[in-house]
C-alpha cells in the first residue's frame, strides 16, 4: 500500500514541475506536453487562448473508465461476513459490484366473491392485509369506504365463516383454506362495535354473574379441583368462527353455535371444537371475548388508527362517508345562516313542516307533469328500487340472514316487498341485537297515493322520503335508521 501511494505522489509531483506556464496569454512550443489521452490539443505559438474561451478535452470517457479501473484495482479485498448473500454463494470475498439486488415482492391472484355471487380476481402482493384488499375492492367497485367493509373467510362444506381482522395477511390466510373455501366481500358494521357500545356485548348481568361466581369459589378450591378446567384449543394456532346451519350440519341444540377451528384443518370435522350459546347476545359476547383474548391491543389499534395504504395504492383516495350513514341532526335554514335545532319540540315541529312541504311538492309535480310519459305517481311507486337499501322480494328469513351477516348494530335496516300484501312494503330494523319488522302501507289522500308506517299519521309521497325522514327522527321506531344493508356486485 505504501509503495503505491509513493508512486502516485511522485507522478503528481513530476506533472506539476513540467506543467506549462501561461506568459502574456501565449504558450511556447517547448512548454507544451506531449499529446496523449486526455491532453490538450497542440496549438501554434501564435494562437492566443482567451480566459473565457472553452478548451476541448479529448477522451473524457476513457479517462473516467481508467480512473474507475484504477480505484477498483487499488481497493483492498474486504472479507465478506455474509457470503451466502453474494453471487456466487460460496464467495468468501466481497467483490465491489457483487451485492445482491433487492427482489420485488411476489404477487398472487386472489378470487373474491360478493353477496350476489359475482366474483373478481385481484392481483395482490404477498404483504397485503385484509384492510388493504378491502380498500382496493372499494375503489374498484366505486363504493363508500366507511371502515365497515370486511373480508370473510367462508367454508361452505364445514358451515363456518369468520371476518378477517384488518391486520391479517391475505396470502397467509389463503394457505390455510381448502379448495372449496372462498373469500367474501361484505359489510360488517359490528366489527368494532364493542369499543363503541361495550354494554351491548358484555351486559352488566353477565359480568356481575362472573364476578359473583369467582368470588364465591376460593382460588385454592379452584386449584384443588382442576376437573372444572378443560383445554379446548390453542388460540395461537386457531380462529373463532360462526356456525352456519348448526342444527342441520352438526345437530346443534340451537342456531347460536360457534367453532374453534385449528388453522391446519381444512376439510376434516373431527378436530373442530363446536360450542353453542343460548341466544345471539351470548354468542356475540363469547366470540368477542375470544377475539380480544387472541389479539388484545392490536384490535384497538385497528379500530383507532386505520392502516396506511401500501405502495400500490397511493394514487387514489376513497370516497367520504355517505350522508345517509352519518349522525344527522335537525337544521333550520330560514335565516341567512343555518343553525342546529336543539329544542326537541321545535325539531318535531320542523319535521312536521318538512313533511307538509313534501306533500305540497308532490302535488305540484303531479299537476305540472301530468303530460309526461312517466307519470310522477307511477315514478313514486318504483323510484325506491334504485336505492341500495331496497332488497326487493326477499323472504323474512332472508332479511334476518342479511341483517345478521352485516352486524347486529342499532339502526341497521333494509326495505323489502311484503309477502303478505303485494301493495305493501316491510322495514326490517335491528335494535338491541334483535330484528324487528314494520309494515309500510299505502294510503290515499285527495286522490294521491302516500306511504306510512304509523297508520297514516305521517305520510310520504315515496319510500325515499320515508327513509330520509326516519334517518332524522325515530318517530314510532325504537331508534333512527343509521346503516343500510348493501350488496355490491364486483
């Protein structure tokens, strides 16, 4: 090393001693260096060189290549502490330029189904989570992203399904699924509802009963009688599933069954741990407790801080939450500035006044549009079919199934055709984890057809106005309409 540095130093010194000098703007022939790579072109002694005149330097690229070659050859051989990362794999020396290149993340094709049977094949990265895939499907389907969309792991042959947690990796979950299993894209308003209304999931009487039981039995007695304790499954390698058609498939005593399924089990039923609750509230309480026991604070982080979009989704922003799913308040726009009506009596009066305004507007439309091809009275009887909350001619049992699938939260609703009265409709509403039905009957007033669910006390020209009214006022309903069941075609 020292000899190489000494030779380099002597070369630089020799060049400095023989460097040409500029005298009166001229260079003498004896002072010109011999032509060579990168040297200045020879000039006549009479040629003058101005200070601002550009001087062309030849073979710059060749000089750079020689310099790079010199640097590479002069670098000492550095022992490679990770020879297995280099090419060849057995190389014990780290050669400049032999560092491994970063490999792009692998891609996978995932098929996702919607509630109406349509499907879409999506190409995803290996590190994509359930939350990321839901946002991608929301964007592709032009839906509203309100953090209630979820991916469902569905096993039809086992009669099991569960909602994936936002942080779970899609590729990892898919590796534990059988050939007949599939992913469903669905709403689930109750995904984090236990953080908002914990008393609905863990009632006071159930918590008090547990405390009394634990207090009545001493800890020493519990340790002396281990026969009361039984290990069902290891939650680290298992997941909690809802049981579908438990009576039919497994002869369950009730339809409120749930299952602890090991991840390695695909088609076998002998290793499933089946349990059954007394009612829907108890089943929800148990399943929520299992989720909290397995994931703990991670669930709260998913609820409070939605995960950031991955690098493949930086170019779009999902739509904001729709107005129909927000908490609405009564407003007064009679002045120059709108104000919130806080007095309940004044709010009720404003609602009645708005109802009369709807009736006047409907009558005026009938008078002005009587010559149109589609009469307004005909339009009012079919316009609701364009809304997501209208599900057409489905049965009572089907409406129950849809409500349960999309979360038993207060205010979840849908409208459907009545099976008993062809001219009527039914509002299916969830309140306190119970499903209730309210019949909407047509009524005639001054030759016009209106709709009402309180025996004609409050009338609406069409079902859209009826839904909008009960989103603001609960009226005769146990709660306001808050969330509507929706099915999206992929």
